[in-house]
C-alpha cells in the first residue's frame, strides 16, 4: 500500500512539473510579447495609417487582419530570439524591470528613442557615409617609391 501511494505521489509530481514549466514558459512568452508590443509603441500603427490610405476602403478590414497575422508571427519569432540568447532567469528579471516605475518610463519612451535614433543614423548615412564611400570608390593612383 505504501509503494502504491509513493508511486502515485511520484506520478503526480512527474505530471505537474512539466505543466508548471509550460505555464512558466507561457508566462514568459506573454510577458515578452507585451514588452515587444510596448517597445514598438505607436510605430506600427503610424506606419499602418500611412500605408492603409493606399488600400481601397472595401479591402481595409481584410488587409488589417492579414497585417495582424504577420505581426503575430513576427512577435513569435522575436520571442524565440530573446529565448535563444537569454536565460529564463534573465528574461524574468527583464520583465520585472519593465514593471518598475523606471522601466515603465523607459518603455513609454522606447518608440520615440528608436525613431529619433533611426533619424540620426539616416542622417549620418546621407551626410557622412555616402560622401565617404564616394571618396573611396575612386581608384587612387599608386605612388612610385623611386
């Protein structure tokens, strides 16, 4: 009788451990999804609002649904990247940080920071990198060492 009870307890533990692991993974996945969505902020909506004017009114709902599916798939892929490069403990700490007042403030500014950073990068490319490329695309004459 004791062996049977011990076996049942062992079996119960064996079955509940994977379930708790799955719940922890789902919690991390949903937390990362919220984080990624928050980081993108209004950028997606802003881009979509500029694009959607080119779509006939009768097709807009279908277009939005397909775009949503595309972003759902992208978020799943990005979550996989986070999980590939970060430990579960680090991801939990990251998600916990974004629940703090400082984390929430940073998260609220992330899309602005990204957009301004991209603008700086684009300006550097146009104003500095392109002229530098032009300079070095021309063959330089080789000097003789006579």
